[in-house]
């Protein structure tokens, strides 16, 4: 029996998967569409082995909704190594005017064969479930924020102002809003908005309760909550999105993943910053920017750091992002596995 390696590119779709199988020399042995089913994918790949051949299979699938689940299923059902590919980088590497499933699966297989495949970390199932809950909560919060904006817009349109000293969305402010004399349509809209806000708040509370129950014994969440300015939801979000600090080679790499490092725009002798990088995790970036704002307000060290930057002419938003970046790089060393065990 001869040992061979098959390099497989899987172009994933909801109902089908384009399977390209390639040998070590780059010859395409098969490139065809099959149903989105692990048994059919396995049959398409295994059919390329001759009776006197055995070996390993290295497969690549572009990261998208459902791809992680497919990769995990394939690895459970077979001895294959399945890797998630970074969709943005793969897209730039294609440089092909013709967009087809046939070509996409070929590129994935060839990149895997050459060792150039840009990889994405495959999170365990329990982490993917935790992420789903965290992101669902974020969606609910955004919906509630939109309702609040509609209420504010309605009040501005009717030139209605709260009494002096009442802060928005406090118990007193809401009591004033409910008792406010308005025309029939405005009163109806106000009541509808308040009812929707109440419903969304109940949902958010239920999701938060579930998140706290899931992470009650999590060492990383407990350690993060001990830090100044970090609440339970921020800690759980970081746990869900970062997962493990030691999967990054450096604090700089971690900050880049979180989207809080400045983007450099340089050409020739010209160098300038161009805001935060567009890559990274947008949901995590929002949480970290909010955490940085709290650090500036409540931590003398980070307040002084932000003041120094603003004294150099940096805008407030730039100072906040710099605090998030610097704090995260420091946190990288504090959250290594040996530090969590010691805690």
C-alpha cells in the first residue's frame, strides 16, 4: 500500500458543496458539486484513492455561516484535518475575473497544497454557542437603542423637554414621559415604544441570566471581573470572542484581532494614521472602547495616560482607543494560562 495525501477544497453553500480534490503534484483528481452532507463529501474524496493507496486528507473550507459546523462534523466522522480559511485574505489571493464554485474550490485546494492557506481558528462548539448568546444580546441592545432614538426624535419633533435635573431614561424621566400630555397619535406611539422597550429589556435580562449561568465557574471570566472597570457582561464577551489569550503570539496581535490598533497609511515619505483598522472583531471593539472609557473615568493610571495624549493634541476618541490598545496589550500577559491557574 502506498501512502498519499489528498488536498481538498470545499466551496460551501447552504444546499451544496463544491469539492475539489488534488494530489501532491497539483493534478485535479475531481472537482464536482455534491449535496451539503458529510457522507457525500466523504464519498467524493475517498473515491479518488486507488485500491492500493491509503493516506491522509487535508481539507480547507472558507469560513462562513455553517462552515465551522461542517468542519467539525467532518473531523468527527473521519480522520481528516479540516481547516477554516480566512475569507477576506482568500478573496484577495484569488485574483480571478471569473467567479465560479469550480474555481473557488480549486483555489482552496491549491492553497492548502502549497501551504499558503490563511487559516482561521476553529472555536469549539461550546464557545460557538456562547458567542451566539453574546451576539444575540448585542442585537437586542441595538434594537432597544433604536427605540430610544425614536422616542427622542418624537420629543424633539414636538419640542417637548424634560424638567431640569431629570436625566434621560431614569425612573423619574420615564415617569415624566408616561404622564406627559400629548395628542392621541403621539400618546399611542409613546406607549408603543415604551412597551417595546420593556419587552426588549426583559429579553436582555433573560439572556444575561443565561450567560451568567453558563460562565459561573469560568476562571477567565472570574479573573477579568477582578479588574478595574470590567463588569460581568464585558468579561463574558471577551471570553466568548477572545476565548484564550495564549492563542495569540503577542499582545500586539491580540489588539489587532480586537480591532483597536491604528491603521497606518503610508506612501513614500508620507506617513499618517488613518483611524482604527477595518479588520478585527467589530462587536469586541465596541465593548473594549466602552471599557476604555470606564478606565479613563475610574482609574488614575489610565486617566493620566489619556490626559497626556490629549495634552499632545490628540482628540478624545483617539485617546480612548489608545487606552483600549495599551490596556489590552498589558492584559495579554496577565491572562496567560499559568496566571489563571495562579489566580
